C-alpha cells in the first residue's frame, strides 16, 4: 500500500470498520432466509383475539380522529359513521398517496367493507407494514350467533 493510503486508513479505520459491518449485515439480511424473520404471531395476535374487530356502535364511541376507509364503491355506510369517510378500492390501499393518508391520521383507522375477508386481508397487510391503531368493522348482519 502507498503511504497516502496507509495514512488514510489510520485516520479513518473506525469509519471503515463500521461501514464494513453494516454492509455485511445488509448482505446477510438480503440473502439469508433464516435471519431477521418477522414475528407472524405478533402481527396476527389481535386478529386471533378479536381485539381488532368492532361493531358499528363501538366504532362510533371510539375517541380520537377516526378515519373510516370504505373498501369498494358499492358499499353503503350507516348514517352514524358518515363523518371522515374515505372511499377507495382494496387494490389501491397500498398506493403512495393512500398510505400517506393512513399514516398521517392521528386516530384510529377503521376498515369497512361488505366482505369481512377483504377488510381482514387489508388489516393484515397494513399491520405488517407497521401501521397501528387499525380496526375492522363487523357489520351487525355478519355476527355469528353462538
């Protein structure tokens, strides 16, 4: 090595070491399937426990700036949920503008659809993306009689 390169290495050895370690970790995460795995149980727990499911009455009583996302153009929303409603197709929920709206809301985000499976899928995707305070409205006619 030249004298100039040795001097540069002596002055910046710590920076070079940290940069090398970060690069190694990025490569490891990119090509390894067993490291840095997401905890699927953690993401699915609210769904299994039912803590992410609300009735229309519970949604009305929630505090904070509620944002009600109506999934589908044909879905009708009850009068008590008419405030702060945003309609979008399920396929467009991950568009950049829509994600900014969801992340920018300071209160609960409530998903509303005619089909509970559509809301559940959207809830899971948004939860895995790190969004919190997301709920699903279960319409009264969809309740199971036990």
